[in-house]
């Protein structure tokens, strides 16, 4: 009896652990967000943050987050239409006030930035008076198609700032100055972007020639990064806002400016060149930009490293490339997900087949095990010996049904991360009511079908334990509820995988009955 109970517990344990381990990443992102504790020193700062008012920064660079900045006139903004949407500039400081990406109906300049008038392209110095002149003064503006130049002559300070807008979303910038040689200078390359949900990193991102550094937007104290830095800025799971100086830089400052909001300052010389990228993390575009500057500047910027494929990225990246490959021939991301799911299922067909056959054998042995339990009810040691003998004669192994499932878990988690962070799925329709594969199913049709498919799969899958089946039915209900608010693309993958699992179970049942 003890041995039989142990076998039951082992089977249930592996089944439940398989499901829970698969869903661990999912559940933690949505139901158990990390709690951040405030230090006693930050209580006064927190009170200001709750009002969404910028706090005064400290250190060498002062952003001058006062009413002097907030009250700046924005009625004279200049709009430049682009291939991807439009860009707006303000003549006050020659700063970028809007980068609208039409494909995603998204403005890269956050609501916080617009409200408090903290914009990318600002020149911040260690001299507050110079910072005022450079960013709060009205420049003269000249424009030639997609090239716009801002000039200022004031109080012995001369500055010429030229932006050139490329079709791929790159904004080249060249700055020439006089009168600011004796002060530290930095370009404001990013301010925390609007949130895209609880999944993925949100905050500062810094790329060195060796590492990729991410700093959460919940930062409480300024941080200075010193290294051979290629580019730096802000990110969320879908979008990137960075500045890349030609020849790089050795210092980046990440400064908290409000609750869950940071600004990134890239140290530059008084005269400098580089480019700003403020747009979607499209794998193809980031690759094109990287290749272009690899030829031009002879440096690998590796912009694609900003796409976070997760812990199992070594698997996630190939899965994404396959997904992208399928899309090039069948331009529907939903269909591409289905094809990829079929391919993964084929790849794991032998393992799944072995698992189903093992479970079938265990189910067939259930009556014999019941007889042994009655026969050796008073002799647990003999019962254990006879059960193991029965397993050996039938070629059955209780563990063989569970291990193939565990092997596939990294692949699922990798694909889960791909579907969660891939901006290509944002606003991408599938069929009929599914207008955005990155958003939940508005009518919950896919999650309900997914839950029903899980129930059907458990019903058709052989099992030697009724309690185990009941646990799986309960898990089907839990997963259905949990997947209600998940991206439709992820639910589509799970539904397709379940349907293919049903077909495989049907085949195994048919072949083993012969």
C-alpha cells in the first residue's frame, strides 16, 4: 500500500510540477509583482512623487525641474512628416517633443515628458545658467526637407544643432558650440517611456562594448556608469529610445526624476555627432541600422541585443527567427504561430509519443496492480517487489511518462517570452475578432477553446489514477482563467499545441489497442 501511494504521489507530483513550472513565469508577471520597499530617507521624496511632480536632481548635472521649465511655450512646435509617422521639434532648445509611430499609434515621447517638458535632445551641463540658455532659449530654425537646423547666439554662447531624419527612424544629430568648453556636457537621450504592461524590463538601458546594462525605472539614487559605452537610453518591452555618439562615450548618468521615472544623460564633448533612435524594437530595422553603422563607423552597435528573449534566449531567438521566416511567406503572424507550433510538435513527436505510450501502459497495468494490492495488503515489502516485477515484465516505467514533458518546458518558456516581447505582434490581426495578437482576446473565445481542449486532452489521455485526472481537470480550469488576459498570440499557440496533442493521443490509443 505504501509503495502504491508513493507511485501515485510521484505521478501527481511530476504532472503538477510540469504545469506549474511551465506557468511560473506567466503567473509571477501578472499576479505577484515585486514589492519595492521605500527607505526611510525617501519618505519626503515619495510624497512629492505621488503628485507626479519632478523632484530636484542632485550631482553634477541639474535638469532644472522647476516651473521655469514646465511653463515653456510649445505653441511654436515644428512638425516634420516621416515615412513612419512624424516628429515634432520645439524651437526652445531645439528639442524633440514628439516621435509618433503611425504603425503602432504610439508616441515615443511619454506623457510625463510632455507634461513636464523634459525632452530628448536637450544639452545638460554642470552650469545651471548654461543649461537654461541652451534649453529654454528660442532658437532660429531653418529646414531643408528632412534636415532641420537650430541656431542660437546668446550671452557669449553659440550653438548650432542639426537633425537629419532617415527613413528607418534614425535621427542623425550634429552639434557645434562655442562658449561651453569649460563645463561638463551631456545629451538627454531618454526619459522613462509609457508603460506597456507588467512584462519585460522598463527603465534605462546602456550598451557597452562587452555588456548590456539594464537599470529599473524604480531607481531611487542617481547612478553613474563608466565604461566603453556605445549607446544608452530608455526602453520598455516594445520600444527603444537611445542616443549613440560617434566614437562612443565613457560616462552615462541615470537620474531619477519622479516616481518610477528616470532620465538618461550621455556625456559628450561640446562638439559631437551621433544618432538618436526612438521607435519600435523591430528585429529587422535594428539589424539594418546595426549593419549600416558597422560599415560607416566600423563598430558593432548590436542594437538587437535590446530585444530581451528571456532566460532561455538561446532557444527564444531561433524560435523568433523561424516565426519571422514563416511570416515572410505567409504575412499573417497568427498563421506563422500555428506553423511554428506544428513544427515544434513534430520536433518533440518522439518524446511525446514515448510519454503517451508509457501512460497507456500504466493505465493497462492498473487492474493488475489493484489485484496485487489486495493480495499483499499486509506485506508492503512483497507488494513493492511484485509491482516492480510487473513493471519490468510489461516494459513500463512510471518516470518515462513525465520526463519528456519536463524536457519541453524550456522550449515553452522561450516561446512564451518571444510572444510576449515581440513588437511585430503589436496591432497585428489574425482572423475576424482578433485584431491585435499582443492583446487579449476581447471575447475570450480562444481561452475558452483552450480550456476545453485541455479537458478533452485529459479525457482521451490514458491514466492509471482517477485522482490524477481530476487534478488535471482542475488545472484546465485554472489555466483557462489565467489565460483570459494573456496575449491572443500566446493563447493561440497553447490551443494549437493542445489540438495537436489530442491528435497524437488518439493515434497512440488506436495503435496500442491493435
